[in-house]
C-alpha cells in the first residue's frame, strides 16, 4: 500500500506553473507556498554591494546570481528558496539546484531572521551547500562566514575585513555593505 499525497501541498510542477513572481517574494517550504513582501531598500543595497565586491574576485566558471530561486529539495514535498545571493558553478539559464551552489548568502531582516538563522541554515546544510554567509546589518554589520563540516555549519562572525580561502580566495569588509 502506498501513502496518499496531501493535495494541499505543491509539487515542483505546481510551483513552476505559478510563473514569474511579480507581487513580492515567494518560496516553497516543504510544499507550502510562503509569500512575503520584498525587502527594504537597505537590505537590497547591501546585497548589491556584496555582489559588486565579490564579482572581481570570483574565478572563471562561476557566476554570482542575486535574488533567484534555488531548488533545495526536489522530492515531494519540494523546497525552493530565494536567497539574497548565490555563487553557482553551473549555467543559470534553467533551474538552479542546490548541487550547483557553492556559496549561499542571506541578509537578515526582522521578518525572516528565524527562517535565515534556523530553518534555512538546516535546509542548506541538508542539501549539501558547502558555504553559507549570514549578513546581519544591525550587528556591526557582520557576516557569519559558515562552512559545512560533518553535516552542520560552523565558522566565525566577522565584523571587519576578512579573508576566506574556500570556496576560493575572497576578501570582504562587512562595513562596506552599509
């Protein structure tokens, strides 16, 4: 006997049938559609500044993509997240899946803080995304530069210029994001 699927949960095909998002930001969390307003300008400017700072430092063969859907879990029920920024190793012409992502960045907002610090941290780790940066504009600003080790993330919280060597050499100053 097989278990029946809950009819109120969305599949990836249902998600794709929604079309491009024009009314805000939407994500799919274990088959449940989550809709939220777009981030405030301060948040968006920080993401833009981070992308600009990273762009000249990334090697050939990788791309920086802001505010794009990432399929974190494709099985039923699926999870699709929309990080503030990702660095990917594959072409971005079609779906981005977790296996393509070498670095995912979330910028904390009051309404998504718990999602970014707890839920997404767990989802990204379970999906095997090797690096996760959490930007907190109210704490310094700071970047928590996390690396996946043995199934969970660990790493320092940086409030001044710092260097990382993985996924490749990068130098970032969190104070330049505000």
